[in-house]
C-alpha cells in the first residue's frame, strides 16, 4: 500500500482539528514534478514505500553511540528524543523547568495553554501540504519559550533518534521556539537513523523572534542513506530582531528544506546560510523565501553546494519586497561546484520587488575547481586530493562566518574532510 493510501486509512483514528488538517492534506495530496515547487525533486521514492506510523518505543542505545553524535560540546545542554518520545534520563538540562522542552508536556500544562493557542500553527502555512500532514499526526517535539531579556548562555542541541525499528517508520516532528523581547537563544537540531529500515521524517518548525531578540537555529543534517527528511521552517521577526537559520547538509538519501522568513517590523536582520556536500545518489533541495513587508530591513542568503558522483542539488530562493518595504537591503547568492560529470544542480534565485528605494542583488554560479589555484597548491608540494580539499573548504567557509559555536564549526569542517575522503586536521 502506498503512503497516501496508508494516510487516508488513518482518518478513522483522528478527530477535531487533526482530522481537519488530514482532510486538507488529502485534498492537496503529495506534490509531483508537475508542481512548479517540486519540478526538480521527485518524491516517488518516498511515497511508494509502506511505513509504520507508531514506532516501537524500546531502545538500547549505548553511551558510545550517543557520544559519537555529540559535537564535543561538554558544556551544552541537550534534549534527546528516541523513537518519537522525549528521554529525560538521557538529556541534560541546566534549567529549572525541563518539562518546557517537551511539546507534549506543554499541551497538558494549563500555564502554557494561552501561549500555545497564540503561537502554535500561526505562521506555518496551510498551503503547505506537509504542514497539514504534520499537524494531523504530530504528538511530540521540542518546545521552548525564552522569557523577556533572558540570555541563554549554553546552546541547546536537540537530537531526534530512531533505533530498533523493524520496518520503515514515519515520524512527524514539531518544534516551537519563542524568543520574547530582548531574549537570546541558540539551537542545534540533528536527526539520526540507526537502522537499515527507512525513516521518513516530516518536520515543522516555528520560530518567533520578538522585539530586540536574537534567535539562531542550526540544522546539522548528516543522517544515514536510509533516511528521508522534509523540513519546513517558518520564522517571524519583530522590530530590531536578528534571526539566523543555518543548514548544513551532508547525509540522508533525500532532503528537502523549506524556509520562510516573515518580517513584521523595522530594522530586522535575517540570515540564511547553507553548505551542502553530498555524493552517490543523494539529493538535497533548498527552497527559501523572505517576505520583506516593512521598511529598513535586511536579509542575507548564502548557499554553497559541492556535489560528487551522481548527487543532485536544487536551490530555489525567493525574495519578496512589498511596496511598503522601502530601504530594504536583500542579498542572495548560490554558488556550486560539480566534482563529477554525473552531478547536477538546478538553481533559481528570484526577486519580486514592488518598492523603488531598495538595494537587492541575487546570483548563482555553477562550475569546477579553479585549475590555476590547484596548480599553485600542488607546486608547493601539496598532494592533489589535499589541494582539492583545501580549495573546497575555502569555497564553503564563508557560509559559516556567522556561526559562533566553535564545536559546531569544527564538526562541519571535519564532515567536509570526511565527505571529500581526505585526512585534514582542523
């Protein structure tokens, strides 16, 4: 039975808003290559498989397995979900109220009822079929509200782990982050499948950055070849706020990242950076959109792609500047290197501008390594593969400029070297 039929069969188990969301999805269906937004990304491989909707909860993950997932961040806080459930016994929280980190716990907490009703599903678009699918089936996820003027000193690493599943498993993950006025917070999110059965993770994240707040969300995507990920992230910013979403894609069979930024005040700064390094028959698709609705705001998009073997990349970046958004400064760039003849990239940066006093630019490049630079390094005694790796590292490095978490920067550098199959110490 294909996934759509499996989903349709779940109608009898749902009621209320979840049933409404499911009906919205069933009317939309999964997108096909006839849909402009999925023109270059074929989901057939995902949706023709059968999945289990309720994972087995048993796990036997070892300390060594968990240690390998960490970034060497001895002082970080971390939240661990295994098989769709929060595992407090494996998590480390230095805060006084760890129940706030569980969306499931928050929904049963009377003190959080008004907050959730105000924020939850308020910016996740109903036009997105995967949002409706997630809203129908999600039961658990990460939730955090950072109070006014609170500066969270330690980054929080959120792990979503799947282990001991005996068949393909479908996960609907939900994240909600609220940074109140003057608050500062940094989150790292990663997904890990320990089995040789496929996981299909449909993740939805809503981030709210209130006045003068700073919210950074880093996505480290380095899952196994038995993993599919559809990630939809929505960010709403208020006046004088700064928000960043960094997406580092190294693993997974097929990954689709949908990213929407919404401006709702003046003097807003938004940053979207991405590094993609994939090979074999992997696919990574980045779809970004920035909605400039107010004047005197800035947005920066910088995505780098390195593609080996038969890997395929997609980048579709959009910047919308409304008539009221005068003095907008929007920058968008997508640069790619193809290392093998079978590797491909489809890139389409776009601007839609309805204001006349703006500074907007976009561009893309697709090419190979610079032969002169390669010759320069080899003439100084550096081997061919190491010279290539150094050039590629330099190529990707500026997409990490606003990452101020040193263990994360180090991990990305190490993954780059590993993907390029060279031994470089950073």
